C-alpha cells in the first residue's frame, strides 16, 4: 500500500474515510492458530516499530493474540506535507490534533504491536481533515 493520502480515501462524498483492518487481522490470527503460519511469519515487527511501541505506544487492555503474555500497544504514524518521507511517529492525541490544524492532508496509520513477541498488524488508516476542520479521529 503506498503511503499517500489519496491511497486511503474512503467511499462517499469525497470526504476522508477510515479503513479498519479487523477482518484481515482475524484471518492472520486464524491461519496462525491452524498452524498454516509460523510464529516468525506473524511476529516480525521492525526494530524501530518495537522501539516506538515500548517507548511511546498507547497502551490497550487487549492481550496479544499470539503470545497472550502482554498487552498490545498502538503506534500511530502520520505521512503528509512537510513531514519526513518515513513519516512521523505521533506520541499524543494533542500532537495529532495539532497536525489536523495544519494545511494539507495527512494520512494516519495505526499499528498494533506486542512489545514482547513482536506481533504487529495494521489496525486502521484514516485521513486527518485539512486545516482545522473537526476530525473524529483526532478527538
């Protein structure tokens, strides 16, 4: 999937949308539990993603579906104008709201990560509304 804002536009009146990857997540977990995917196939988080998960990830109450030893955390990356090509890891909701007020369209990717076993899966993608329009995702 390309990291361009127009790559994740939702259906509808041309406004920003949100894509939820729960069904794809469940399919991967199911394939792992059936033995069709090895643990090293699903627990393959990049070292930088693991570092971000451990240091700035947003804790959840959800147990890791693979190791069941730790809670998964959410890590959010934002791509858009005047941001680094590799995106920016957003550490707080306030930072996300501040980006939503800037001009331009920003693509956000929320990844769930288990800091213990390196499970990771794209949870959802959404667009921040341009220049200060209220966004449900940034609240």
